């Protein structure tokens, strides 16, 4: 009799409007349905009817609230484990009520809890049941990482991959991508994601042509990109194109992830590195180094170092300005040790091709006095040499020279003077002469009072006409300042020696000019 009454009352709720449902609720039908659901010996068909009635009532906001307040959520959960059609109808009813905030209370770490019971339906042959289960799980776990941890503990990582594969459920895929990225930071889950099957789901999300999904899954891709299966899939199925898209300046966190993904892939195999080079990313990597001396610039420098393998790659990198990027990075005070090694590797590959003047001039803002000093004074021989070449090129730009001496350019002069006794003496002298016209009086005074004066006098006696001419030019510029002439008077014998020598007319004229200044004193 109870079963028949339940079926009859449930039938009253079929296809009813909001007002009619609320009237039935006021007349006790809703309470009767909940009583039937809690009965232990009621007929399965009556149970299914009661579940259907609860589902119908749930479409009315007021009735749905009454159902939740009267414990419908916890009443429905045990029915999910019953045979059909009860389980399917209970799932449908729970689906309608799952938007209620109280649904989160069913997310407990119990094998017989509400979440565990719903997870079972993710693998149901009934597509509607799968869809309802996904929605309930998403509402149950929400934005809570703790509740998603419970989900994974109960269902395993594969259940999260099932959500990721739900192409007709964008919200499920987005949440799955976010959680896969989060969990990929754990070594245990990372190992599971490296499997060929699991990594294919991750790459699938990256190739979804959905910007939100791409951004959400990039972290997971980064964390498994050094796996051969993942790297191969990225190269084979067009993943590199998607990743390279995030190298452009914009969201710095995504740019960093993209750079690190490409680095890990390129390290896997020389052909993978060549595939990355074919993406034409050197210009954007150089820009990243020049615009950010810290995290992203360091990552970009490391990637360039991995990619400059082979003549074509080196040529492409040089054309993009990799030599300038390497110099700028090497001149950054306190640069990361690993990145310094990468920058030196890049610079060594670029040096045979020279330093491109136009690109250097475009990046002149990165080469202030501090950068130039670090390059010349603290770098190895190759770096110091390249730093002087760059200084000599930049000295052709008056505005750069003026700005240099506004930011302690005198320190640069001292570094160049200190190099006059080294293997790069000629280059240092040329750079010194090029900068002296822009130096302030106090900068020139410091130079005269240092060991630089003795080295310039030694250069006057050089058999190399070019070195002698440069030294004469430097002394002539210094002697033009009245307050320095007394300190420079010891240079007179050497300058007279230049006049006696067989030097070009321009050198002798410059020597005469310096002597005139000094003898006037």
C-alpha cells in the first residue's frame, strides 16, 4: 500500500509548474516522499518514484531549499548504491539539488561517503549519468584543493583524467586541468603523469584550442616535459606551436612556463631542439633577456644556450641579437651562476660572427656604466674583450656617452685603464680614447692620478704606430685641462720621442698639440 501511495503521489509531481509544486509541498507531498525514501522495506519501483518526485520538487527553488533543510542530500546518498532504476533516479535527484551549498558536506574521505558513491557513475555506460555525476562532483569539490585531494585519494588520478576528457563539459575540463597542474608539483603524481597514457591526456588539454585550458595545463606540461613520451608528443602533434604562443610578453608566469617547457623538450634530442629553432623564437627570447634580468630573462638565456647547436641555429640566434643579450646578461651584477655559464656559451658561439651594431644601438639602454664595468672588470677574457668591442661601438652614439658619464662613467675609464697592461690593451686604449671627449674633469683627474698615466707613457714608446697614436690622442685630450698639466708634465720626454719617430702626420700633430698644452704650463 505504501508503495502504491508513493507512486501515486510521485505521479502528481510530474510536469508540474513551480506554483503547483509548491502547493503540493504545502499539502505534505514532499515530506511524504522523503519518508518513503527512508523506508527500509519499500518496493524499488516506489523508491524510484520517490526519487523522481524529489527531482521534480528540486526544480522549484523554495521546494529545493525545503528538501535540503529536511536532509534530502544525506537521504539520497545511500540510494546511489542500490540497483537500477533506483540508483539512476537518486543520482538525478541529487544532481538537481547539488547547487545547494550544503552539497560540500558530502565530500568526505570515506569509501562509502557521498563523493565515493558519485565517483562510481563517472564510468557509467549511461552518458546522462556521467554528465550528472560530473556536475555533482564539481559542485561538491568546488574550488577547494582539500576536497579535490579527497577526490583523487578516493578515485585515483585516472578519475581526474576522465574529467579532463569530457569534451562536452568545459567546466569539468578546466577544473581537471587546474588540478592536474597543481598535483603535478608532487613527485608521486608527476611520476603517474609521465606514463604514455596519462601524458596524452595532458597534451590533449594543451591542444584543445581553448585559451583557458591551455593556460591551466601549462604547469603540468612543464613538469613532465622532460619525459620522452611527452616531448615526442609535443613535437609530433603541434604542441610546440601552442607553447611558443606564450613566449610573447604578457603574462610573465605563463611566459616562464613556456620557456622552461621548450628548454626541457630541446634537451631531449637534437632534432627536438631543431624543431624548436624552426619556431623562429630567437627574437622574442632575446627581448625577454633584455627586458628582464631576473627570472624570465634567466630562463630565456638558458633556452638560447640549449638551442645554439649547429650553424643554422647560431646564425639565426646572431641575427636576432643573441650576442647582445648574452653581453647584457653577463654585465648584470649578481647574475645567476648557471645563467652566466649559459650566456658565456652563447657569447662564445656568437663571437665569430661579431656584434651587430644596429641591434646593439637599439639595446643601448641596457648598457649603463654598471653593466660595462662588470663586463670589462669581472668577466673572463672573452667577455671583457666583447665588452670593450661593445663599448667602442656604443661610443659612436653621443647620447649614450653622455648618459654613461651621468651614471659613473669614470668607473668605466678606470676599468679600461686597468686593461692597458693586459692582452686587450689596444682595444682598451681605443675605447678609452673614444670615451675621453665626454668624460668630466673629475673623471679625467682620477685617470691621471692612477697607474693609467704610466701605461699611456709606455704606449707612447710602442713600436706599434696604432697604439702610439692612440696614446698620443689620449694624452692630448687630458692635457687640454689646465689643472691636469702639472701631473702630465712627466710625459714631455715621451711626447718628444714621438716627434722624433717616423709616425703619421696626424700622430705628430696630436703630439705637438699635447706638448703645446704642457709647455704652456
